[in-house]
C-alpha cells in the first residue's frame, strides 16, 4: 500500500512540521482534455449539489473539446458518482492513512483513476499515466508519486492467477462490472453476501445503505442483481420518433447516415442509441423528428390513450416529454394544458413543443399552492408526480445519494395532493394516469390505494410496473377512471 506524501519541511529540531493545507484547486479553463473537464464537473457537483446533466450543459458553452473528449468527461464523471461507494471501499483498502487525512480533491482524482481501471475498460497503463498527468495539469506535481502507487496497487488487485475460476455470482472477492459480469479480485474486499446481504449489495453495487437495505429486504436474488447491474451501468439513449411528422425508418436512415449506431426499440415509436451522444447535434433533432424519452416514460402517454378533440391536463409537465407524446398520439388535435410551478422549466415545455411543431400543447404557469390550477373539466389528466427517482438511478446517478425516508414521506404527501387535484378536475367518466419513475411501493400502489380507500367509487383499471433494465428505466403507472 502507498502512503499519502507529506511535506518535507522541518523545524530547527529536525522534526517534521505539519504541512499547511493546500489551497483549493480552481477550475482550469480552457479545459486541457476530457479528464480535466470531468474533474471540474465532479468538483462542482459536490460543491453545489448540482446534477451533472446541468453542469455539462453549462460547460458546453465554455469549452472547445472534441465530442470524444466530452464523452470521456461525461463517462468518467457520471461513472465516479454512480460507483462512488464501491470506489471508496476499494480505495480505503489501498490507502494506509485515514481518508480524513487525504485532501478531498486528491481523493476525487483517485476515484477517477480507480473508475477507469475497474469499470471503464481503459488499458491499465493509459489509466495510470493519464491520471498522473491530471495531477500535473491541476498544478499538483507532488501528488503524482502517491497517485501512481495507489493506482498500481489497484491494478494488482485485479491480477488474479490465470487458473482462478471466473465468479458467476456474489462473493467477497468478486466485483460486479459490465453486462452482468463479475471481475475476480485477489482480496476479499466486500462483506459476506450470505450473512450481510444489504451491506454487501451497498458496497458492491454502490448504493446508499438505506436503499440497499430496502431492496435487499423485498427483492429475490435474481431481481436484486438485475436491478443492481442496471443502476450501476451507464444507460444508452432512447428516442421517441415523432410519428406525427415522420416515420421510424426515415429517422433510422438519418441517424445511421450521421454515423450513429441505431437499434430498434421495444415500442413502435422507439429507437435505441447505445453510445452517448451530443443530442442537439444529431440529424433530425432540430427538425423536430424525434425526442429523447425512455420507453417506460412512453408507456405513460400510451396509457392516457388520447383522442383528437379531448381536453387533457398535464399537471406536472416540465420539461414536456409526456405532453409532447400525448400531442403526437392525438395527431396534434387534442387540447393539452401543460402546467408547472417553475417558469424556467415551463419555458422548456414551450420550446420542446415548438421544436416538434406541435400546436396543441399550451404551457401554463401555476403557483406552488395550486390555487390557480385550471378548473376543467378535462377528459383526461396525467400526474407525472415528483418522486425519489429510484427507477432511474442509472440515468440520474446523483439521485441515489439524495434519497432519504424523510424526504420520501414529504414527497408522498405531495404526490397524494396532486393526484386528488387531478381527479377533481376530470369530468365524470374521465381518465387519470398517475406515474412516477420510482420503484418504491409507498410512492406507487401504496399512495393510490390510500386515495381509493377515500374514494371507493374511483376505479383502478390498470397498473404497470417497470423494473430497471427490464428492458428500460424503472417506473410505475396506473390508469384510474372517475365514476360517471
């Protein structure tokens, strides 16, 4: 194991004096390469508790890196956040001194190097050399030897003898990596999966203890492992083709000609792009031929079943994906009132509809107390409720670290109020779709059952659960009918 390097300043007695804390590294612009950009994004994410998607969107206005370098930055930054607990667990076995005595910025660099070695399939020599060079680019030459030593120690952790059997499931010395595979390790790093199931799952799949405990208690082993692998891997991009304006084949041809790998989706309007892309630079985007939307989210619009001429309320519309899908499904002939409490986010609803050349989406700003909600009556309503996002942790890696049961309880109160507001505004015999991107029962069927108990004439016509990776994001939706 390597030890953190200390300053060599000594007093007159010859004893080593404590080093003064190093000043914080400022973000370096222009960004030299994708790794510097990734480091800057991670620093801002921790400092501001911001989401990486927004950070990179802002950074795109300030750098001139190639698409490949930007993609590298996104992969490393999101991968470090997604795999943070696992990386920390491994690093703590490599670094001899307590983590509290290691500068946070240096620890972040070690995470980046560890991610590239263990999960990004970067060749070992390239990952080590590039991470050491990152220290120099950030003006921390004195860290280079320490970083080199720690990363080489991680390399040795994966250098198992050729005759070692390949793990096929949970073990203390098996690291879950890509596509359901397990990487054998030379040491027992994790807790015993047989006796400490939740602790093992949290360490191996990088989940906070609260979620690891909840999922380990209610999921059987195959479901737990599938969910863990899905949440631990970067997702591809799913697009919804605007069938009101074009065809699936036309968009496939455009994207293929533009150099994209394109696969057919599981729905008649969906295509899959396995690799990360700059969406706004792909053919057909500016012309409104397609949108980015996961297939589980598309299911909510299909469940509404909109028809031309209907009045439809989207109670939590921003950024507008479901409103636009409903408009496309109704041949742009419904009247869709798209509400949100954020003026900034509501502008995205209008911009999205304008890009897609949809005229039936009408954004409407509402107050947070809901006192100015449109009265209706509406033929149908959709409530895509704010939730804990536990079904989309692969796509929103930060969300796992923000989950709390107190926060969840507050959300459930809000979810119930929104559902009741929607029911009130739908005509007798009208339809209500309730949707979340959570897989927590309390936010889904649990909340709906509480409403059904209070309103026994309300009919639950259909419910559908989508677990992460089977085959898309996790989500839950139900279709309700108001008594006529």
